[in-house]
């Protein structure tokens, strides 16, 4: 148990030291942290056996909500921007969820994709309001009323992102272990049993769906603030596929795997596109293919298996699976 806790703690300390030890990696890792939070949202649904190919919808809604708020309220505080953006994603999650939770499997995934593409079309066509394909700027918010320069602001965003990774990751794991989370996960194993117990599977799925939307929205607003611009690409179907890709890469259903997968994905994509610009997608695809065939539990599964061999204990393939 000591080793199991020590390794993640060392990784977190190494990430926390990046702005001082390797400042050139700060922006890259900040984007990976933001994307990892969004991937946790997809991971939540995977625990219920559902795959969404359109969760970039909430990623984009939160980012655009932050941009519109900053445009109407110049100098809006960072906390206000985050709260409004995540609230917008959660409310959207309720509205969309009320419709999609009645479906399962491929129908669930494709309906989410349809909603995402409708929103992408709106962002593209209403260019007088959304800036079209060019997107709109998201100026730096103030921090407790102070307008900071780029360097200090990026440092605050980095540690804010890292803090949210720890807080939201812990919250999600605890939610999985809660009664509501256990009911939610039963949708994958035995949905009929829920009905016999008098529990509505649709209501249980909606609870997790709203949580997943809020998590995706949190990642989206952080990504928008760090980049300083939001574009319709935030809602594009490739973004949704990217989230599913990362979830499978890290370990489908694993909260820790979502962050590990996001870090690996961003690092490989950045350096592969720089040194192998024409084939970086093939490299990523090949890497995922190897993971799926030889390590279906993802990178986090490899880690758990290796740790089990070293410590002589049984591998744990999930944070709270009981």
C-alpha cells in the first residue's frame, strides 16, 4: 500500500516542479491536465458501459460560455468565469441527458455525436456572434481583482489545473464508491436488477451524465483560458474521439488512467508532429493498437500489474470496484 501511494505522490511532485525544473513543458502539461479532466468525464460514462462520441459538446459549451462572459464583463474574475462556464456545461448536460439517457449502446453514442455536431454547426454559421471558424478571444480573467501579466497568470493556471486534477479525481473516485455511484455502475452489469429494486436506470444514468458533462466543461474552460482563444474545433467530433482514445489508452474506467493517458497523448502528439509531421497520427494509432491487443486495461493496467509483481500482491484494476 505504501508503494501504491508513494509512486503517484512522486509523480504529482514531479509535475508540480515542472514550472521551475522544465518551464518549456509548462504549457504542454497544462493542456494535458485540462484534457485529462475532460477525459475523466468520458471515463465516468465508461463505468456504466456507455461510450459518448459527442462529449466535446460540453467541452465547447463551457469554453464559449467563458468567452461570452469575458466579452460582456471585461475583467471578470477567474473564479466567476470558471463557475459560470462549468454551470453552463452542467445545465446543458441535464437538458441533453434527459433525452439521451433513454438509449444505450451505439444509439447513446451517436445521439451524443449528433448534439455535438449541431452545436458545432451553430458555432460555424453564426459567425457574427461566434467568430465562425476563427473563433473568439478569451482574454485573461483577473485573479481576485488583479490583472496579472502572462507569466504569473500562466503559473496560477498551472497550479489551479493541478489542484483541480487532484480534487476532481478524488471526488470522482469517492462518487464511484457512493451509493449513487454504485447504482450508476450497475447499469453496465445488471440494469434489469435496478428496475426490480424500484430504481430508475434513466435517473441513475442522468446523475452520472451530468457529472461527466461538468467534468468535460471544466477541462474545456481551462483549455480555453490557457490558449486565450476558443474555436468550433472544441466541439468537433474529432475532439470527442480524442477523449475516448485517451480514456482507452490510459485504461477504460480508470480515473488515474485518464490523466496518465492525457499526458502521454499530448507529449507523443506534440513531439511526433514536430519530428514526424506526416505520420504522427499513424504512430498514435499504432500505439493504441498495441495497448488494445496486449494490454486491454490500458497504461494504468500495465502499472498495476507491474506493481503487483514487484510487491507480491494482487493487481487492482480499478479505484473503487467492489
